[in-house]
C-alpha cells in the first residue's frame, strides 16, 4: 500500500505498528483511530507503507517478540521488507522502558529505524538517537536495580535461614539496608523516566 503525497521523491518504506490493550479498547482508543491517524500522517509526508501490524487487545507489558504480530513484524524486518517502523506513540511499542528498548534493539539489529508520529523520536537521525539513548540508559539502570534486588533478596533469605533465633548479623543488616536503598533508587528512577516520557509528548 502506498500513501501518495507531496514528497514521493523522498519516499521510504514504512511499517505501521498499532496496539491497544483491552482496557484501552473500553476507553475507545481503538486500533482504527491509530490506523487512520498514521495513514493520514504518511499521506502528508509521502511515505510508502508496505505493511501494517495490529496487536488488538494485547498488553504493552508483553515484549514485542512474544506477541503474535510482533513476531511477524520482526521476521519481516529481518527479511528487509521495511526500513522504518512508525508508531502513533512510543507506548504503542511497549508500556515499560525495558520492553521499548528491547524492541528497539531487535529492530536496530536488522537495520530498521524507530519513529513516533507524535513524539520527537526518530532513530534515523542524531537527535532522535540521542533521546532514545537517554531512555535506554534509564532502562539499563532498571535492569541493574532488578538484579541488585534479586541478589539482596536471595542473600537475605539465606541469612534468615542460618540465623533463626539469633540476633541479626552485620551481613543481614547490610543486606536489609541495601534492599531499602535499592527500592528508594527504583522509586526515583520511576519518577525520572515518567517525567522524561511526559516531556516527549
């Protein structure tokens, strides 16, 4: 399908990703609203749409490669069927930074750029890549925080089993303090990431 427009000489092959969860469907943010907006967007800019992938009633917490349409999208990306993936908003790709960054990395491995129609995200240019790198840094921080919490929890359970009925050891106290610190940093991270995502809209 080609969306003809005023800049056909600069046409690039795009794929559209549409997604709504069951909750959003009840609030009338339907797949068709996104489809109509993106098709009008590509008509305006003379962009060629070669494929549309629609995850209807699929939660954004599920990684892209685990969704039915997401798997098909990645297979087509691997085969070079499109050069850019266009979304209505970044949260259509995923509801968490980890899901979004994972999807971006998989697309990047196939040479596919990621672009948002309503936010300044376009990884085909330097400024868009810079913004996405900031998001990726937050995601990496979250991964490290999760690993730290997991280690602290395992150590805490082990210490509790070995010191039943006795006063807590210095190690146990340190582990508890580390866990609290980890939780505080995680809350701080969540606030920062939400602020950054809001600033993009």
